[in-house]
C-alpha cells in the first residue's frame, strides 16, 4: 500500500525573512503574527511553469510572490 504524506499548514513565524527585506517584499503574514488562510486556485500548466521559472530565477518562493501581488492589488484600507 502506497503511503501519502501531506506537509503541515504553515505556522506563524516570529521574524521576517532577511531575503524579503533584500528583494523589497512586504513582510509576510507569518512575520506579523497573523494566522494564515490557504488560497487554492487553478492555472494552466504553461502559466505555472512561467511563474515557477520566474520565481526560481529571482530566488523567490511562489507563495511569497503571490502574497506580494495580492497585497499590492488589494491594499489594507
């Protein structure tokens, strides 16, 4: 029988990543102590490859890039 393992949900971190400061990303919700909610949506395989390759070339995590995009598009009021 094949076993499947799932990674745990991210937990709140106590400090921001130095990489976030270097590349100019806003502090992640993990750094602010906010609880995280999972976002799931579908994209085409070609878009996924382009985003993944672009993030790898910049040394970024895809989730961090998506959070930054969402924060920029929907700023807190």
